[in-house]
C-alpha cells in the first residue's frame, strides 16, 4: 500500500441548494399560480365553469402546488441534514427533480401502487424491478427522479443512480456501474475483484440485508441491466429505457406523451401563466408542434422564459417555420422532428458564444462535467463560463445532473440535444475545436496531478511534501467523482494523438489508483495507454515512469513476469539517464516482484541496493518503506532479529515524520516479527521471555488494527487480524482462530481472492496448533487450490509445506510425505533454495532412515 494514506471514502453526496433559490414561500407559490392557471385554462376547453369559480380553483391549486413543492424541498433538506454526521451518511446519488416537473399523476399513482403492494408482501419476494419505457424526450428520467424522491424514506440504506447512456454509441458497461456502486457503499476493492461475475458476487454480498433504491437511467438492453439487480428483497430497481426490456418478474409501464392540458401546464410553469392567459390557442399550438413531448416543450418554455418580449403567438409561428424548414431537409432520424425543431429554434436564438459552448460540450465524451469546463472550452474565465452554462440551462438545452462527492455541481446534455449539437460541430473549424478540447484536457491534468500529489506525495518527488489527512480524503473523493469523465478525457487525448497530455493524465490516474488500490481494470488499461503515449513523445524518462506504473498494476494483478520485465526496462533507462531516484524506485519494484515470486536471494540484492540508493538521495520515507519490505523478506527467511532491527529503524522514521498510515503498516510487520521471536523462545524452553514477546506482539498488532479501523481501512485491518491469528501463543489458540475467521469475513466481502487463499493458510495453521488436524488439512488444501487458480506457485508450495508440517507435528508421518514432495518440486522449479532446504528438513523427519 502506498504512503501515509487515510481514505475512508463515502458515497453520500452533499446536498446543494437549488440554483438561484428564492424565498421559501415565494418560489413555490408563484410556481403554483402559473401551473394552476395553465391547468384551469387548458381544462376549460372541455368543460365550462363561471369565471369566479375559475379564479377560486386557480388560487386553491396554487396554494396546493406551492405547499407540495415547499414540503418536498424542505423534507428532503431536513432528511439530508439528519444524515450529515461523519460515518453515518447513506450514499445518495439521486439526481435532482426537474424544477418544473409537471403532471404524470397517473404514472406516479401506478408506481405508488406497485411499491406499496410490494411493501406488504413477503420478505422472501425477489427485489422489485420497475421498468419505465418510452420514446426519447418523453420524460422517463424526470418521472424516475421525482418518484425516487417520494419514496426515499423507504430506503434507509441509500439511493444509487447510474446513467447507462443507452442512447449513445458507447453505453456504460455493467462492470463500471458495479464498481461505482460498490465504492459508494464504502467497498475499498483493494485487490482486483476480477470480471463481471466476481463483481456481481460482491454486489450481492454488500446489498444483503440492506434496503437500497437503485436507479438505472437510459438502459440500452436487458443484458446491461441484469447484473445490476440485487437479490435482496428489501431493495428496488427503477429502470428507464426507450424500448421494453422484457426482464423476468419486472413491472413494465410505458410512458406516453403529455396530454394537451399537461403540456400547457408545463409551458406555463416555464413561460409564466400570464402569457398562457393572453393566448391559450397559441399555447396549445406550441404544445402540438412539440408533439406533446416534455423535452421539446421544456426547451420552448425555457426560450420563452428568457425572451419576455416574445408572445406565445410569435413562438408558435417561429416553431412552425422551423418545422417547415426541417421538412425540406435531409436530417438524421436519430432525433424526433419535434425535438429537433424546438432545439433548432432555441439554438438559433442563443448568442454566438452560447451556441459555440453547446457545440463544444457535445464534443466531450464524458457522461457529465463540472462547471469549470465551460470556461476552458470558451477560453474565458471560469465565472464567465459558468454564466454561459447557466444561460444554456435556463434555455433547457443543458441540465444539472446533481452534485458529486466533492460537492461540485455537474452538468450534462440530454442525449438528443447532444446528437443535434454534434451535427453542427464542423462550424467551429477543426483547429479551433481542437484547441478548446486541449484546454479542457490541460484543466483535467492540472486537477488530476494536484489530487494525486495530495493523495500520495512520495510518488511524485524525492521526500514528498506533506499533505493533510483531509487533503488525502478529498483526493480520493475527487477520483471517485471524476473517474468516468477522466477516463473519457484520457481516451480523447489518445484519439487526438496529444501524447504528452495523454501521458500526464495517465500518470496522475495511475498514481491515484495505486494509492487507493482501486479501479484495477481501469488502472491496467490506462497504464498501457501511458506507456504508449510516453513512447510516442520520445521522452525516455516519461517512458521509464510509465513502465513503473505498469509494473505496479501488473505486480498487483499477479502478472509478475510482465511486471519484472517492465521494472527492469525502467531501471535500465533511469540508469542511462542518471535518474538515480527513479532508478532506486525501479530497484525496489524489481526486488518486491522477485520476493513475491519466491526468488529471495535475488530479491534481497535489489532491496538492499534500493535502500542504499534512497539513503544517498536523502529520501527517508522510501528508505524506511523499503526497509520494511526487506524485513518481511527476512521473516520469510526465518531471520527475525535482522527483521526487527530494520523495522525499529523504519518505525522511528515514520513516527518522526508523522506518517501514521506507514507507521501502522510497519507496526503490523513488527508484531509478526515479535511473534516469530516469541515462538522461537518458546521452543527453546524460555516460556517467561516468550510470554513477554507474545504480549508485545499482540499489543503491536492490536494497535495497528485499531489505527486502520479508525481510518476505515478494511483490507489493512484484515491483514492485522490475520497476523494476530498467526502469533502462535499456546495460551490463545481459540482467540487466534477467531481473529482469522474475522479476517476472512472482511476479505470475502472485499472480493480479495488472493487474500482469502492466504487467510486459509493462517486458518489451517491455527487449527493445527489446536490439534484439529482434519480441519487443518481442509483449510490448507483449500489454500493450495486457491493459489493454483491464481497461478501463485510460491504460495502453493508454502501451503503444501505447512500441510506436511501439520501432519508431521501430529505424528502423521505418512500423510506428510506427499504434500512435502509436491512442495519440493515447486521450490525446485522456482529455484528457491531456502524453501528447498526447509522442505528437505521436514522430509527427513517424515522419512527417517530405516
């Protein structure tokens, strides 16, 4: 694990006030007046009531709508504030309800009935899945977000949301969604969880016993949705799509276009009730020309709201002219003509700068972006860019997608608006468009590098400037919020062959993933892109750094042959360039890769060389970290006295520098060393000294475990628990077995298959110490099989050796021979002389000369 890195990352999103929020009563009542006026006027086409009665109904409806809006807003705010205490916030990724949400009473009533019926049903029912489908722009997403706010209280464990982008060429893969959801639930994923099947198992584990509402917007097909449905009956899934998905057990409902009355009501909410009153027939004509589609009506209403001098009749005339022009043009069928006409009309009326911003936003492949991007695209200040973006939002051409983990507001284009704007991208000229995109990419690079250096400063410079714990947590939040957008930017830079920018973005992304031990598949893909980009730049120093980033992820994934090759190439380049600090980094990586593969003799040369080099570079942090690595190797060689000396020196360095995370990691290894010494003294007969060392080992491991627990570092806590289960104190056998069991629960929940196999070794040895040989045999064979699947031959040999040793200590000489012989053959193939020697000693005990 990298550096002094606290990273308890929550998935809850801070609540943000509405944009330009007015007084608590003024806004909802004024909105209610407009909406109610529209409803009455539209409805009066079908039935006559006296004018005085109309006014009364209007005022009553206004008050009702106003109270409803106020109650919804305030109750949501209060609910979020009640959950604001650290560590108690359930993840809430739900997007905001559109400010002018209108109608859909029947659809909402149907959803209420479905959800209420399910709440009354047996807990053994499968999770509720509700699918809302309909044509693009009909308001499916708005309905989902509105209903999701209404039933939020039924799901105390949180609300998760993902835009699956099924309406674009590259829909989001279910693996990406699951990783994001698991991170939101505080699952660290410190090892590679594997593919979709493994992520699915983790998802089922972490949703068990929880009541979570899951929103899946814009689904492409059933295959994209099925892996995201939990098995827990207390959970529910809301899905929107353009076509029915035919999922088993799903309640499917088709959402149609607005009625005329609701279309006029929405227009009134946006443009003002007075304009509807002045010309109801023209308002109806606008709604008809929009084909009763909420998206198109929204856009027309937004334009009217920003053009107070326009009459409703003028809007209807302009929209009709635009539709007549479209009838004479060859246009792509991707966007409904009604939506295209409304977008075209609003687009034509925008300023040149606003039109350019819309076109440039469509060129970015990110799912959504923070507000600063607008300023970079237009090459103006962030404040002015935000103003232009607000103008697009007011015109209903862009929308707010909510706040992210950092508290920043994020923005996106409806996919139909994006398609429209992308068709006009050629108006900007290739060179000008490319320059705008480059500015955004540089903006992302600056922010990514700042986050990476805050998260793990030692990865960026000799000695590494100190960063606050708060800064480190915020850096993790930033990556969680920006991951998909940052990946899109890296791929965009690569497509544009902006190699230096590509390398810089990739370097920061890899550093963040390494420090968090997260997003392994993304990390691996980006490391490859970083190496490719560095090679194109011709900068050999950049190539060496990219190779080390790639070696780190491949080593973590167990692809150690490739990791070793990349680290050796990096060392060669750094040595030739005289980059002594990076050369020391490469030496350490080579040493650790060899150590992990069981080549201890070769590994120690590189680790000792790295320690000397870091000392010469006056970098105490990397020196101490490498000393800890060497101490772990000395432990594997049964040289605990040397390991203890190395660790005590490293502990002093970390304490003096205030590196609490590194101190806790070193305390864990120190506890393991003290335990090894205690076992040695016990075997030698000095039980008093052994008891003292056992106690000190337990104290060191307890302290390390508590430090990690306070930081929310489950994976590191599990390692401490496993180490506590391996102490070997004869007076604490059952307690140690309990430590190991607790560690396994955590590792299974984290999806750490290697850690589970390693923990089975600890369980087997703990059971052997208790004399439970049959159970020990099962655990050690389970470990061996796990390592075989992971192709970790060194730990296969270790598992077999411990299995033989367990049988030998229990008097089962014959049962010990086979696993020991298998271990010997593996050690021989690895060239591991130390392992060979130890195994041969055990074999001599198992097969004494007759």
